[in-house]
C-alpha cells in the first residue's frame, strides 16, 4: 500500500490550502453560465473549499452556506468573504460521515463541485432540498484515465446519477474536456 497522502484525506487538503497563494481562484467555468438554472434563495455548497463558488453565488444574490472538513479552507473562505463584504455561513463538517445531513437545514439549491460525495449520502441529499430545488453536480467524468492523482472512486458515475433519478428531473447535462480532463456536469431539479 502506498504511504503517499491521497486527496481524499484531510491532511492532503489542509496542506494544499496552507500552501495556496493568498488569492481566491476564479469560480468554476462550468458553473458561471448555469446560475440561471438555480432557484432563487439559498445554496448549500458541499465541500466548498476556500469558497470560489460560494462567493460567486453570494455575489449573484444567493444566501450561501459552505461546508468543508478543512480548517484551512474555511479560514481562507472567511478572509475572502470579509474582503468582499459578502456573508457566507460556514460549517466544518466531514460530509462522508453518516450524520452530516442532520446538521443542515433545507435549501433551494445544493452544489457539489469537484468532490465525489459518497453514494450513501448522494442517495439522501434530496431530503435537504426544497421542492423544485436544484442539485448541481460537476466533476471528473468516467472518460478520465486513472492515475496516482485520480482514483476510480473519484469519478462521477452515470450509474450513480441514475440511482437518484426517482427524486429529480435531469434538466441539463454536459460532458466536456478542459485542461483538467473530462468534466461532466449534471443539473437536476427535485420533483
Ligand atoms: C477539489 S476541492 C473542491 C473545492 C470546491 N468545491 C471548488 O470547486 O473549488 C475538494 C474539497 O473537498 C473537501 N473535502 C474532501 N473530503 C471531504 C469530506 N469528507 N468532508 C468535507 N469536505 C471534504 C476538501 O477539503 C476540498 O476543499
């Protein structure tokens, strides 16, 4: 077994955010022109990191709650939001833990960007969305090559999305290449 710290692990992310430049990254290019799909109101940003998408959504009039398990990420998010005079609610949560959903209210929209939510949680996330609420999921697609930095379990599987379609209508789907590789984007509306 490799002793390399992997990106699913907290320490990997703490180091990554500690060593990141003191500058907020641009919001995700796939999210930018899709905000019109969102329902007016609140957004839960799952595994929000240091907040590039949370802040973008807040600046676009949404009331945003960001959750992440990295202290460093959330510290940075709070600095960036203060600099921009935006209010983002943050919660430190490990979203792979069974009870994380109990800690949260119900939202108009949920985004999961570049984080693979464990399937058992993905199956339950609809409880935290209002009727007609939007679930936005974007990340590495199945066409990517597996390597040291990317495991099979990090890929967004169409079969996982198919498992939640009882609760949602798929209203937009994209499958594209960018500098990072094959990216897939699903926008689902809760029935
Ligand atoms: C690739 S970054 C994506 C950050 C953000 N969503 C974005 O698009 O910029 C993955 C994020 O997932 C967070 N993360 C990984 N595993 C987690 C877990 N079990 N619970 C909460 N956050 C987690 C990391 O701390 C990191 O901020």
